[in-house]
C-alpha cells in the first residue's frame, strides 16, 4: 500500500462520498462514519434505514449489523452528542 497523504482513506469511501450519500450532516458525523471503516454499501443501507426507506426493501430487509449499524447510530445521533464528543 502506498502512503500518500493526498489519498487519505483511499481504501474506503472519501469524505465527499460520505457527504454525497448522507446529505447535509455535521462534519463530526462524517468523521465518525469514516472511522467505522464502513464501505459505500454499508453507508447506503444505514442511510436508507435512517430515512425510513427500509420498508421498501421487501424480502431483502434484514437488521443492520456491523459497520452499517454503527453508521446508522451515528446518523440518528443528536447534534448535542457530537458537541460533547468533540471535547475542548
């Protein structure tokens, strides 16, 4: 693996990709989502659940687990949680 500082997170989604999938969310949420190691499919599934679109998945609907569940928790977290988490 090449250590190129300009390709931070190159093995996973970029900040812009997360923002594109999740919409206008706080920067701390984008950072937290990237820290989960979730891939684009996990993030997409979490966004669908958070938006209440999980019911349109029909038979393929299954509980979120792993990284997708972590992303879902971040997406639904209150803004105050993020303020406390950032520290001084």
